[in-house]
């Protein structure tokens, strides 16, 4: 489903099929009626208007394909389902059930479980199911699985190890212990005990954080300018995912709800002294956990955007630069990734060192984040952009109901001069918003 459920997984039942068909009809009407000129006038940017149209077309394409696939499966025309990797097996099980005209309730009866359990399995693509349970499902579906395991030669690379080549001893267990992360797996031993059992602790930590999922360095996109410790990156991601699950957002995520108007409301929360906390609450209401966790050594992270197994998003931020202008730009950059770039089964993890050279995807996120913070048409004629005085900056910020730090940060970035306007970028005011987070002194 897409849109209302905020994820790009397959349609699994008739109710979702009916809802998806209605959504597709509305999307097609919206695309047909879309006016670039009117939208550009409304949002104040040609770039944002084009991005909105592209997002609608992308949603239409994805939903149309999901409906087509469900219809083909229900018709009985599909009898052979192929998986290139074991990770694709859950999708095969779901498709096989649909192709055999078996409802979720009927499969649940065969397995001796409640219908809700099968619904839960399929919504998270069997992420919590054991190997035994997967075998039981395959047997109930009378699925004849013929698998060939082929060892493919690959040049070794320390920066991108394969799953079977994971060197668990390279995890930064000392740093993880000092930060109290092993409490997540109910470990209360000493540092000596951590060193003695480092391999098992690393494995248990990763397994709890991301069961049945590939590590960060296998299906991700990263923007880095320095040599990065992939194992430290993976450990940090696991920590963020664990914290995200504990937070339990107050709302449900839908990509449709993250409109330009919503983004504008979010940015205007910046004008308050507790703006970052307000942003965290607003994201929670939109179904997006915002996790603040300082980066580990040799990761050089500013922020990241992930998908959980059910397709819902998570944003992680490190606040490695304790400034309000940095907080708001990184947050909007990752939000653009969530809405525009993350897709289940395609791109599920994006990591950002925003000082590194951007590729096309990152340039798009930079551009759209900047336009969401300050509309391009307004910035083109802004007095503050040219005179750069405190008075002009505060006047522009007040007019647009945003924090002066956002304006000062934009000027510093365009000038490529980070020693000017230091009193206006909110130095030392970002981390203080999150006293529960332990930042290095």
C-alpha cells in the first residue's frame, strides 16, 4: 500500500485492494488537474511545485503497479514465483497465498493462529517470524521451494563487507558500553565482561535492533567525505532503530500528509525558544520518530533517514554541530529524503555527512530543504541576503515567522563563510533542547 499507510509494500487483501483503487482514481484526478503555475504561486517556488507534481506521479505509478500485481495474482495466472535471495522469501509467501485465493483468515486457521497474527506477519514482511514459522507457512501454502545456493566470487572490501564476512570483533563495543547501549539487550556486566564476550554482544545487539535485515552497508546510500568506520555506522543505526521503537509515535505516517503547507508549519515552529522540541512532537504526530543520538567516532554523521520493517520512517540526528541553523537544515534535509527518496525494497537507509560532496539525490534534498526553510522567490528579493545586517536578518525572520538562525545560516552557506554572523546561528542552543541525550563534553 501507499499513501494512507505510508509504505511501498504489496496489497495483501481485498480491503486494501478496494482502498488502493479509490486512491489511484483520486491520484489520477489530482495529476490531471494539477497546475504548475497555480502551485508555484501557492508555495512560492517553481522547484517545489515541480517536486509536488513528481511526487504525485510517483505515487500514481507505484499504486498502479501494486494494483496490477494483486489482480494478476488473484486471477490465478501466476503459478511460478521466483526469489533471487532469501530476503525475498517473505514476499513470495504473501504472493503465494494471494495466488491460491487463500485469505489471511484461512491461512491463520491452517497455522492455528489468529487472523491478526497473519496480518501482522504480512504487514512487516515476516520480520518477526522464526525460520520454523516460515517453513510452516510454506507448507500450509503447498509451496514447492527449489533453491540453489551459489557462491559468487567477490573482491574483499573492508568498506562494504558481505553479510557472511561480517567481522563482529570490529564493532566499537567499548564506546557502546560507555554510552550504556548494552542495556538495550539487558546486559549489565563490566567493561571487562564486554571485552571478553564482544562478538556475542555485538551479534545480539544487531539481531535485536534489525532482525532478518541486511546491515547498513548493503542497501543504503551514504554521503561521506571522510574514511568511515562502517561498523560504528551500523552500531549507531541499530541504536537509533531501538530508540525509535521505544518512542511509539502518537500518529500514523502517511506520505500524503507531509505537504508543503505542513512543512511550512513545521519550519515556523523554529521561532519559539523550544522549537526543536516542538518539531519532535510535530513529527511524532505525523508518525515519524525523531531520534537524537550523538555520532560514534569515525562516522562523521549529521543525520540519517531509515525505514522500519513495516515501511514507516525514522529520522536520526546527531547534532554534531550544536547550532539551531544546523538543526533545522539537517531536519528538513532528512524529511525530504523520507518523502521523496526512501522506498521499501529499493532504498531503505540514507546516511548524511552534509559537508561531503553531494550527488544528484543529495543535491535535490539540499535544494528542497533550503526552499522549505525559506521560499526561493522571497529569498531572491530579501534585503537580508545582500546587506547581511542583524537588523535585516531579524526583520526577514520575523516577517516569515522563522528563527533568525535559519536566515543567518543561509547567508553563511551561500557566502561559504562560517565565521560571520556567529551570534545569530543559535550556537549552543540545539543540544540543550534534549537533556535526556548524553553528549560528549
